[in-house]
C-alpha cells in the first residue's frame, strides 16, 4: 500500500476521534466505532513502520 493510502486511513481515524469529542452525547455513544477506528489506526501505523524497516533493510542488502 502506498504512503497516501496509509495517510488517508489515519486521517479517517482522526476525523472519527474529533467527531466523537465534539458530540454533545459524549464519546460513550461512539465507543464501539472509536474502538474499531483506533485499532485500524494502530495497525496502519505498525504496517507503515514495518514497511519502512523492510525497505531500508532491502536497500542495505543490494
């Protein structure tokens, strides 16, 4: 996946967090969706960092 796709996913996660924080009903009404989005954000960051490490190691081997 390209960097742009990772950033797009992270922006989506941030948007959901901001929406939940602004909602007058509070974050409790968004807790299931927030849990899913935070999980997506964490996985996206891990994959992004892992790809950077793999690419740098591949460059060292050449």
